[in-house]
C-alpha cells in the first residue's frame, strides 16, 4: 500500500502523521483516499470544485504530476509521494550576470589576507574573489533568512550588499535573527544589520533601503543589483520579488521556512529555468497557511536555509557548480534529511511562459486576497475591542466570556485564565461552537488578532451577535495592560 508524506504545515489536519498509507492505483485515487481519511485536510487540498488547489503540488519521487499524467499517473507501493504546499533547469554562469560590466576590481593587501582561504581554492582564486567584490546582491528582509545571508555574504566579500527592511528588532526575533542582539531591541532592523555587517567586513559597501518593497519601487530598486535573494515572510512580497526579478532578467534565490521544514531554489527564467509562479501559480487564501509568527519555526532552521541561499548566490557569481535552477531542495530538520525535486518551466506561465500576459507589476495585496482596512473598518467598534477597553469592562464587573483560539502550547506560554479565559483552538472551533451560548458576551482572542477574527466570522455565521475580537491579541494586551505578561 503506497503512502503519502505529509508536510509539517498540514500534519495537524492529518492526525499529526508525517506519512499516511492510502489506497489507489493512480495518484488521484490516492489523494482522494487521503482526504476521505482526514476530512479536515480536504479543504486544504481541494477547491470548491474538487480540483487540487494551485498552491499545492504533488510529486511522485522527484517528478511533479503536472508534468506526468496528472491525476491519472500510476503509482506503486515503492513510490515516494509528497505533498508540497507553498509556505513564498538550466545553468547560470558569471558571464550571464556580468555581461557588459566594467573590469573586475583589484584586491588590496588587507583583502588578500582576509580572503586567503578563498584564494587558495582553485574554484575561487583571485579571479573568483574579484568577481565577488564586483557583485551586488539585494537582500529582501534582514530577519530569519536575511540574518545568515547577510553575515555570510558580507564575510565572503560581496562588494555591495543592499538591505531592504522597515521593521524594528523585537525580543522574539532574537531566537533566530542572529544578526541582531539584545542591545538592538527597539532599533530599526536595517540599522542593526548594517552595523553588524560593517563590523564583520569594513571593505564592503552596504546600502540600506528602509521601506516596504512595493510595486511602485521594486523595479527601480532591483534593477541596480545583480542578484535578488528572497528572505520574505509573506506571499504578496514573494510574488512581487519573483515578478520583478523575471521582468528584469535577474536570478531570484528563494528560501522559505516553517517549523522544522525548509525549501530552497533558484528561479531564473533568463537562464532557462522556471519562476516561482511555475511552481505555485496562485497564492493560498489569506490565513490558510500559517505564518512563522503563528506556527513557529525552529531557530536554527533559517540558518540552514539562509546559508544554502548564500551558497547559491556565490556559485552564481563565480560561475562554479550546479545552481538550484530547475530544482527544489527540501529539508526536514526532524529527520535530518534533504530531498530534491525537479522543477520545470511552465509553458503556460503568465509571467515566463511562451505567451506571457504579465508585463508589469500588479497589485499584490489584491492578488493575494489581502483587503486593506478602510477608514470605516478602522473606526468601527462593532466587531473589535481593545485590550484597555476589555480590561475596563472586566474591572467594572461585566460578565464577559473570553475564548482563546490559540494552540495549547501557546496557552502554556501565557494566557488570560485569571480573567476566566477558556481555550478552544481554532482547528476545533467549528465542532465546539455548541459549547457557547448566544446569550453570552464573548470576546475572541489569539496571539495578534488574525485567528480570532476567523473565529469571529464563524460565530457570526452561526447567529451569534454579542461577540467581539480582541484587537492585537494577547501581545497587545501585554503591551497596553499587563507588561509583565510573557511575549512570544
């Protein structure tokens, strides 16, 4: 009986199993059997029409079923079947990256001493190190992936590093964002990263871009760099980076992380490979795939994936080895295993296919289903309550039922149990609505307000009217009501 490997992000809907045995002689039958065994998994795999979702890929061994016989592809007990959801061929040479460029810069005495371990490698040597000095790399994000990327690329002697970020350092970042330190909490990440990288290598140029990457500025920014490295944590920026890179003919070094799982590849259609849209034509609906802030990530994991991305960038620059173009590298930290899957360019891709229809950047918030708040939504008190408002009402003796929709391991970190809060994880919420009364005044709460908003909608559809969502979640409560409450 064949089995299907379940990725970490979907295991909670498959009984916590990392692999499930299924019945069927064809892959379509096997996936249908998997959904029958675990109905909660079905909505994550299939759309309303029963078709496999476009952000979920299925591989048999190392081949995407879209390039085989799709659902009719025959399977055997010995086949390795993998589901690869979005979390975010060919060979490039340094000549591709540096066509028409100025002569390579020389290395001074101090640089020769610093890079001596590179210089004695025949694959790098003086010429390769001069190529690194001449190169420019743009890092999108200075967080989990951007930290090891910046550290190792700076140390390697990349002549010009561009940093894009507009966030500030938070204490919860320090578990994995190793470019920042405790003294940097509250500082802009871009300043903290710049200072650390300059200390590692004063011979390189560091350009900082303290703003959000948007359609209005992406092309002008990326155009000025040889390579783009994607260290983002949201789908709208991931698609934006991909599209801008393809339109400008730049290689996009991709990485993504979640809990114990990581992915890495190089998307470079200008060199014959696929782009990110070839792998994931469409993003998942908002909230369907949890972020690292909600699902967590092993602090070491971004170091592993980030170093792989840095290695790919250096290989592209010096023109050595086989880049991850046309290949998706998967890493499972729990099993300490790597797996490689083949990626192929989709001839029907709207961006890099034979007849592209995307010729300019689009509204990526809209593309990813992110609806910006309106002025009315920001000032409307009908559905949200602030932590301060909730505390005032509780202090006045009002009977309010607080429902926490986080996971049990999050509840154990911090909770509002002293105020009568009850735990009903969001995954269990539809089956436990009957535990609640429509006569109660209910406030729904999670970490930051996103998951509790989904619970709010579920109660609203079930006829509940005395409901509010705690704005900003328990983190906002810690910021404005109880500073002694642990944050995570």
